[in-house]
């Protein structure tokens, strides 16, 4: 528990320090219409500055060849944030406490609800890392930065070339207080999202309605589950929502004068750029915000050109440029690993245009299955709210049908002009989402807007009846969220794995062995491989975070000790087997990658959906000729670890 409290203190003091920094940056430039919205904005901007500072240090170290990032450096930065928190944050907390409403059942209920929710997030953050993206790149990249002292190129993880904003905060938390602190930064962003929703909703509805809006978002089952993980969805959601609010304020102010509205266009661009440092989809966000401005102009008919859009789009792009430049410098293509129009990929860093096409096709199908026609994709914008399954072919998450009440905001008697623009944003975002990757996590940035619209709808007519219905829906969402923490909390027989871990009945290793089937095989690879060895993983997931391999010191760009080409190790191996005319062709494939060992799921690779008959026979024969079986996973005998006996020798197991 000491480590957990340490993580809470690190994240809490850093958040408070970021609030102080953000308030100093904003000063009187951007005064948002509600204190809660202002706090969320200031803190988000302060955390953005911290993230950019760490990114600059990580990239400067790479360019100069000097390890600038270290645990002592991160602790020094934390000391600065703590000093800012102690000097400037105490007064802010006193002011917030004074402004907090006194007494009443609602106030007590809100405090109790926030406390329970915080306990839920902290409890989840205490668990060992088991979610896919954390192990593949959200925490894998910070772990490697701490090893070498800078942000290095990666030959085996294309996700390392996505924007790296949130990963810098994970680096900060991981280096100072471990995994729990890294995860709690995502939870901190979730708290800021709730503040932003409440603050903006208060400009449209009463206090109860604003609490409903924030609660609707907080109790989305998928949000409750991933809120305690080191993911990036809350980061993107906060910045996207604040950018939308800034855009709406710009459309209002420009009715007086374009120059009056320009500061808000700059604010919206800054926040949209912050979102762009989180995900590539920041580009789509900028386009949607521009559409909102154009629709507002059609409604108001001011006859003025919205020059603020230049500031909005230009500033957003400028914030994204450092991430773009890194990718371009290392791979030769700024949008790696994605092709664009007539521009071709260079084939750098183990990639090709064919792999890019496969990656895009895979991502478009993620969460939507592989057989959906256009009608089914469009209908997914409704079905995603009614689906109660968290599986790969049903949006990979759970939202809740209560959000389908959002369109009723358009017929509310007290509808604000802003509601129409919110509806435009919802409609265009939903259309874009339904035609691309129909997965719940990609829908999360829209849910704060939907929650506000639901609050507007139920705050108009039949208030008591509507709010009672919403309360029932919220209760159902909470039950779904708790149940979706797998049958771990309430299993059929005896205490669950999570409960046993929290009670201290099982160790971290025992927890991971029960939660991750291949965990024992990964640990065996770590135990057996030494300097000069390199592991190639085939259909075994790229959970690099679990591996602690010394690797090959002479391998460019740095010794990560394993190869996998992300999801395409099977693709590359299959192409080699198709073209192979002799075992020497396969030898050359592995030798060119420095591979000495193979971890493989034979059930997948050699199964009906894996290799064709000829290639399957070639690979089986190759293992018999060149391979030495070292270990089989006792939990799945189809998963195995092999040593390759390539011509010229190799490292011993």
C-alpha cells in the first residue's frame, strides 16, 4: 500500500502543479464560462507542457546521442512540480473549497460518488499490467526510454511512431513511482474530463443536470474499465472536448468581431493540437471543428470570412510537427506506417506498402467484424449503444442505450443555439466513425458531448420521470462495468483472482500466470536468452513490456532483444516460405534479422487459418532440421520456444 500512496501523491502533486502552470499560461487570455471547466483546461494545458518538455528531452537525447532522460532527472522534475503545487496550489484548493456548495443530500451524494469512483480507479491501477496496448507500446516505449535515456528508433514496433504525448507522462510516472503512477495519469485525465463535462453542462442546464451529464460519462462501462489502465483515450477526450468548447466560444465571439473571436480560435487550435499529440485522429478532429464553424456561419450569416480557422488549423498542426518530424527523419515517411494517396512508403524500418494496406484494412475492421456491408456500418451508430457485449466483433466495449436520448435535446424548449452545433459535431463524428473503425474506444471522445445533450434533454420535460429513468440506466452501466472486470471479482467458485491479489493471497507472478496464458513462456524466454541472442515471436502477441532481454549490443537501433514486426511476423515469414526453394532461404531470413530463438504459437501458425499446406510442411521440416525445442507452455502445449541452429553457429540457450 505504501507504493500505491506514493503513486497517488506523485500524480496528485503533479496534477496540482500542472494546474498552477496552466493558470499562469492562461492568465486572463482565456476565461472559460465555469470554474470547473477552467480547472480542467488549466490543468490539461499544464500537463501538455510537461509532456512536451519530456518529449523534447527524449528527442534531444536521441539527436545528440546523450542519455538525457533518467530517473534522477524525472525526480528533479517532480520536485519542481511539487514546489509549484505547494506554493501556488494551496490557495487554489482553498478557493475551490470555499466555492464548493454546502450541505444538501446532492452534495453528500456527489462526494460519496466521487470517493467511490476514485477508489475504483486506484484499485484497478494497482493491478499488474495485463491489457494489450499497455504491454505493446504505452508502457513498453517508456520502459525502453528509461533503459537508454532517450526516445530511440524502433525496428519492431510500428506503434512507436504514433504521436507520443501521453507516453511521456507514463514515462514520468513509471520512472518515479512505477506502473500504478503511470496508470493513474490516465485516471487523472478522466477526472479532468468529468470536470469539463460538469462545467460546460452548467452553462446549459442546472446543477443536477450537470451532475447527470458527468455521471453518464463516468459510468460508461468501457470508461470504467480502461480508466485505470495506461491508455490514451482520456487524454484525447479531454483535449478534443475542450477544443470543441473553444470552437463554440469562437463562433459566438466572432459574431461581434473576427478579432474578438480570434483568441478563442487560438485556444481551440492549441487544444486540438494537444489532441493531435495523442492520436493521428487529431487531423479528423480539426476538420470536424472547421465544419462546426462553417455551419455556425451559415446559421448566423455574419458575412465575415472565418479567418480564425487559419489560426485553429495552423496552431494544431504546429503542435503535431515534432512528432511528424521524428517519424520522417527515422523512416523517411512522415505518416509512417500509413500510405497516403500517390505517395509511397520507403520500406524503411521493416515496413512495406503491402503491410501498410493490411494494417489499414485490419484497423478498419477492428471492433466491427469482417463481413459488414455499408448498411450495417451505418446502423452501427445505433447498435453500438444497444450492444451489451464486450467482444471483438461487437465494438469491443460497452456504452449504454441511455445515450440514444441525446437527439431529444434538439426539441428541448430551452434549447441553446450551441445545442444545434453540438448536434452537428455528434452527427458528423458519428458518420466518420461508422465508416472507419467502429470500435467503442474510438467513440469515447464523442461521449462527453452526448452526455451533455442527454442532460439537456432530460432537464426540459417530465424532469422527475426522465431523471429517474437515467438513474436506472446509470445503475445498469455500473453493474455491467463491474461484471466486465471479467469473472474475477465474483467468480462461480471461491474468491476471484483480483480479489485474491488485493488481499495478498497470490503474488504478482501468480496473478499474471492466471491472467496471461503465455506469461510463463515469456518468462522462460527471459531466463534462457542471453547477450547476443534475439527472439522472433510468431503469432505470440508483441508483449515486449514483459520481456527483459539483454539483446545484441551491435544491433541497430538499440538492443531490444526481440523481433516481431508488430502484427506481421506471420506475414513476413509466410512470404519467405512461399518464395523458399531451399532451407538456406529461410536461414537468410532469420540471419538478416539477427534471430537466434523463436517463440511460436503452432496452433495458429500451422492451423487451417495459418499457413497453406506447402508452406506448413516447409516450416515443420525446417524446425526439425534447424530447431532445438527448449520449452513448451504447460498452459497451452501449442506454444513453444525454440533455439535456431543456423549455419555459422549461434548463442547457447
